[in-house]
C-alpha cells in the first residue's frame, strides 16, 4: 500500500469518527476542513467510494 493511500484511509477514518461523535454545535463543514478535505462534496465522494453508501445515510 502506498503512503498516500494509507494517509487517505487514516484521514477518512478520522472524519467518520468525528462525524459519529459530533454534537449539534459542530458543523459538518468544520469537520471537513479539520480533516483536510477541500469541501463537503470531496468528503461525500470519499464516503461513497469507501463505503458504497451515500453520505446522507451517515
């Protein structure tokens, strides 16, 4: 596995973890930028690519 692919997996897992334990005060956009994604769409595409589920189900 390449270092870039490994880094993307870790970043994705971190984003999912933050989404799962976030409260209503923390916006999804704040999580997106904190994890290094360019925008909400970038994270939504990663969710779909890695899980096969649309991001609206999370």
